[in-house]
């Protein structure tokens, strides 16, 4: 699933948990949203590292 969909699902779970008083569902929704943030951060770091690696290769050529 894509990040936007996972984030939306997490937000829906969080709101539903708040409305119904279901603390576990609310926490699960927040957790789902944090997972998306972590995945995005990891992808960004991976992209930066690849850019640095390519830059170093060009400098050594």
C-alpha cells in the first residue's frame, strides 16, 4: 500500500478510537502514522546516501 493510504488509514483509526473511547484503536492509528513517517524518513536518507555515493564516484573518476 502507498504511504498516503496508510497514513489516512492510521488517522481514521485514531479518530475512530477517540470517538468510541477505544484507546487501543486510537494508539494503533497513531502507530500506523508513525510507521509512515519512519518509512518516508528512511527513503529520504537512502536517497541522500545514494546521491553522496554518486558524487564521490564522480569526484574519483
